[in-house]
């Protein structure tokens, strides 16, 4: 009879976490930052069609770093959850908090029960309306959930980007062009290369819009804002 | 991948998602079919469709309009009901039939299109939207045998062809495109008669609106199920323009102005 190998739970969790961290660090970074009218999402993404940032609901957006197929699945599940809730109850009952909780549960369950953890780190952001504050949730591969203030960074060398932004970020929400320049600068410094507008994926949750607040900024828009 | 709270599903249709995981929430009410004997004993049914809704093509797109009356037998159930819905940025839908399931289907169709757009990252084609609505009408067929008919009239601006389009349906989900104008509901025939007399190609926006309101007025004149303009309470039909610029509501002031002219002209004929 073959003896099963014994691996201590601590060791197993550590290995899994290491594995997931490595996978996530391989990618490029994404920044979510508050600005005057809502939240700005900036991703270093050379692909124009494979999105890292996307709309979930009226004032909620999603960003995923790590393995594309895995965060794409999470994104779709989030949209289904939000649309179902909005259809069953009312549009205003769909909240970023409940969505972030769902993601946290899912990621946590997969991390502890499956052989392979998900190599993803995700952001759920909600632009506050009627004087409610914005909400930025960062959810890690193991389901841990962090309620961030002012800005959040996931993927790639996220800690380096975070450190850079911490020094520079203004005390109150900046204008859109200031925020975007700040984000691009931080991404450029950690990536050690100049980023062209074509290589950026930029979107905003703009609370001044009516209905759905999510809007992608085109390459032209980004170029114009960066050169202003 | 198993996800708690988020059932495993692999399809871009919200309607299919509901049908599979939450059948009780679909307007068709799947799994709630009446027994066959029971259905047969009802015999040929008089389907209540007390409504007139219509759509007319014009230069820039389509105007879609509907009256505001809801009836229950010989009683008026609601004087201000909305029968014309904006579905997304380029399409609108008007409904005739049982009010509850109708409104539910409009809401479901709105969610369906938004859901697809978010999942796929692009908007469905005008044709695709019209076909999807046909499938939803077909799924409602069991309810038709219980007398709960939902009959939509769908209009969309086809961004690729750069023209407005009108689609009508039958209860089996059959989808037919109309080239110029169409009206459905109990007063549909009366409205179509008016439109047939006055319609021509390339109407201006103002002319199309005037014709739509005239047709509704004539329908209300001959059909008890259709409400006319209520001058005392200030309730006017709903109308929307569907064009390349999106969906635009026609304001009450504009509607009132058209009706005031029409009524003055008619009054002068009576004296």
C-alpha cells in the first residue's frame, strides 16, 4: 500500500499563496483612483480588445489582474449577479459591497478547497452618488478583501506603484487630467518605459452621467488629456 | 469553476440564464402550464388587447407612440399607464396585451440587451435584438392559453444600415418586418386605416408626429379600449423618436400643441 505523503496545512497554504502571487506579479498593473466626478481606472494593457477593466452595473466597475481566463469568468459571474439582483429587486439595490463580498467568498472557497488557487487579484469600485463616498474594494486570490481609500493598485509590481502614488497623491480628489497623469506616471516609472496612449486602457465611472456611469476613454481622449 | 452564490453558467443571454436557474422569474412562468383539458375547455378566447400602439418611419428614423389607457372589462384600470418603453440607446418597444406580463417582458428585454452588451463588450445588431424578442414572445406561448397575451411592436435604429426599422410579431414568436408603418392593439386597425391614407415616404419629424397622434386620436374615437388625449387632467399619449442620435421623448408641451391644432380644426368642422 502506497503511503500518502503528509504535507502540513501551513505548508500547503504557503505554497498555494506563493504560486498565486507569482502568477499575478507576472502581469501589468492596474490603478483605480478617485477623481472629482467619480473613479478613474487606468490599466497598462497593450491589447485593445481583451479588456481588463469593465462595467458591472450602473455605478459599479470591475478590474482584474492575473490570468485572463480566470478573471474573465469572475467578471461574467459578477455581471450575472448584478443584473439578476437589479431585475429581481431594483437598480438601486445593486451594491458594490455585496458584489465584493460574493467575490471574496468565491475566491476564498477556491483557495482553500481546490488544488490550484485562482491567480487573480480584482478590484470592485463603486462611484458614490448623492454625497455618498466612493467605494474601492481590492480582493486577493485568497479571498481577503481590503477597503481602500483614494486609490488602489493590483497586478504586476503593485506595491511599487502603490508606494509611488502614496507620496504623490493629493489630499482631496483631483481633476480627471491630473489623476490620469499621476496614474500614467506611476505606471511608467515601475514599468521603466514610456507608455503610449494605445497601450493604455482607461475608463471612468462618471457620476455626472445619467443612467449607466461607466465610460471608456478612447485613445484620442487619452492623448488629448495627457497633452493638456 | 464552482462559485458560491454565482451559479455556473456559460451563455450571454440573461433570459436563458433566468429560464435555467430562476424559471419562476420569467414572464412565461415555465413549469406552470395548465392541464390540457382545462386549456381546451376555454375554447376560442377573446383576447383582451385594449390598446393602440403604433410606429411610423420618417426621414431620420421612426416615431413610436401609444395611448395611456388600461382597461379591466368595462372599467378603466389606469389612465396614465406607459406602453412605450425605451429599451436601449437605439431601440424602443410598445406593447399590447395583459399589462403585468407586458411590462415584465419590457423590463426583461431591457436587462437582456444590457446584459449582452456588458458580457460581450458590444451591442447586439438590430436584427439580433428583434430575433431575441421573438424568442421571448414564443416562450410566453403557454401563458397565451391562459389569456395572458403579450404582443410587442419593436422599433430600432439600425446603425449599420443607417435607417429605422419596425418589427411586428405574432403569438408564436413569428417576426415580420414592416417597411413603412404599423399599429397593434384593439384600435390598431383604426390607426392603420388613418396611416394608410396619410402616410408617404420621407415624412419630416413634425409630420410623422402629427400623423402618429392623428392615428391615435382616430383609434380612440372608434375603439373603447383606446384612450384619447385627456385635456382636463393633461394626460397625453406617449411618443418617442428613435434616430441615430438615440431615443428622444416627446414632451407634453409638444404633444399638447399638436392636439390643440387638431381639435381646433375638428371643432370648426362641426359648426
